[in-house]
C-alpha cells in the first residue's frame, strides 16, 4: 500500500521501558495504483473503544496510501516511539456511499486475527466524524513498490517462492477462520521490519455468519485426509534462523506433525484440512486483473477465488505483469473468461513453478488446486519442496528494509490531513 519511508533525521531519545509499556497498555484494548471494485448495519460500536485514548493523542506524520473506504497514515502516539498505520475513515462518506458494512466487516475481521503474517488491531478510535483503525506499521512498504525496484522490475524465483509461501500460510489461517480474503495483490502484501510479510486490507473480505465459540477456530467443517506421496520435510539448519523468537511457531497451523516414513516415502496418519466451503457470495468484488472467472460470470464463489489470486500474484511477481491484462478493464475481464494461459519466454523459470501456476489458474473452480483440500495441496506441490512450513518464520527473507527513523516534526507535520479537523 505504501512505499518504504526512509529519513536520515535521528530518532528522538527513547522513553523508558516503563513508559513504552504504559503506552502499549493503553493501546492493547483489543481482545483478540490499482483499485478494487465491489458491488455494493451501523459501523458505530463501543466495543474496544478506549475512553482514555483519542485522535488528538496521535501525531499524523505522513500519508501512506489510500483505498476505497479510507486513507492510511503513519501515526505516532505523542510522547512515545510507538508508531502505527492509522486507517482513517470518514463516517459521513461511509454512510453516503453505503460502505458502512465493509468498514464494519474489516474491523470485525481484524479483531479475530492472531497470526504472524496478518495485522494486529491495536485499537479503534472514534470521533464524531472519523473512525481510525490502528494496526502495525510496516517500514518495508508493499510488494508492488518493491517489485518496481528490482532488476527488470521482477523478482527472481527464490523470492517468489518465499513471498508466495507466506501468503499461502496466511490464507490458510484466514480460511480456517471462515473468511474468504478476495483482494490479494502485491499492493496488499506489506513487508515488515524483519522482511516477512503482512497481508492487509480486509474490507472486501467475506466473513462467515456462523456463531463463533470464543478461543476456537470457527465456522468450518474440518476433514481428515490421508497423506499419500508426501515428500519428506526439508532438513533445517539453525544457521538459517534469523529471529530469536522464531523457534516456537506462533500458531498451530505452523506445526504439521511429520512422521517417520514407513515405506516408499509415504507418511502415515491423517492430515487436518479445513476450508470454508459453506461461505458463498454472488458479489462482484476484487481488482480487475485478479478477478476469478467465477466472480466474472456471477455464478457464485467461495474460497477457491483466493487460490486463483495466488496464481495471478506469483505470475506478476515473476514476470512483472498479470497474465490476462487487456487494454482496458473490459478486455481484461474477457481475457480472464476466455483466453488460455501462456507464459513469456523470458525469464526462464522452472517447470515446477509453471506447473503450480497452471494448476492454480484453472478456470473451473471445482478443478482448481486448493478448491477441495485448500492450502494442503499447494504446500505439497514440488515447487515448495524445499520449504520447511513448520519453521517458515525462520527463513531468511530476500529483502530486509533498512532501519526506520521517525522524523522530528510538529503536530501539523502532515498537511491536509482531514483528521486535523476532528
């Protein structure tokens, strides 16, 4: 969503650890450019509202980006070094444009998420005219901007493997939570300070309406499938671990139970698979170049649309262009439905990578890889054979952003910020 921000101005003196802890205690009240299109409940809520924290407590430093329902700013809690990405939404505009439901859905989803590759909602600040969602600031910007900085504006195959693997795991968790993401694109994949990704922007997501049980994975019917012809897990070297805390994976979906093979490379025991097959929509939503055929045709769609977008995502990172792009949106949509997939001659890529993209970009969602067993089928593909899924956070990223320094500035350092008039 935003390009990396780098400034040579020295960082102000750090507050004491106790003051930083107090600052985060105040914020941790949560209990748990291509544009997107959508076919078109009240967003106001006192849940997670914190009476001691107001918009005036934030210093808006600069604008990071804008979306259909709001603008994102780099914000800092005054008197501390706590920095956030603040998504600011105009309440009147949400009502006038009938976008209240989308804003509410994004907030509800952010409140549910607890995953290393997904955003943490630190708080929601309300005023008469504005609502502000505070999430983690990612100094590495987004993959769209980062791709533009690469040689020939495309990533090499190892980088594509790294970013795709983390996106697959993030989507696996989202699906387990009964959510269809529906808006994957490089602009929505941010790079954290450690080089790992954060999937962002959930206002187009589809959330199951099933009743949730606290502290349990909701709304999906898990199935157990036997493991056949699953490759042995790659060997892990401690030298590849760059984060001290990454020895213990943060969520249960990072802990597949590999067992000793009994014969001919087979693994015994069933494997947990979960997809929100009961969540369906007829809405026309997404970014045109990433729309799945079933969305275009209006026949109804489910979680398989996310695996289609993974195929488009990998293709764009690799070649610098999406596979069905036409001279305008109308031609692009026609290509998605009717044109066969083809690959440029350059750069040369492995047969495994092409094979994975081909299986993800099957136009029939029933036959598409991931449509029945979700991320499990994708993670077992030969392209990912060297990925240790249980220790994915220990993999060295292809790019680590330089240290970010926050410039010293006055409270009006972000000119024309609408929240100046909250």
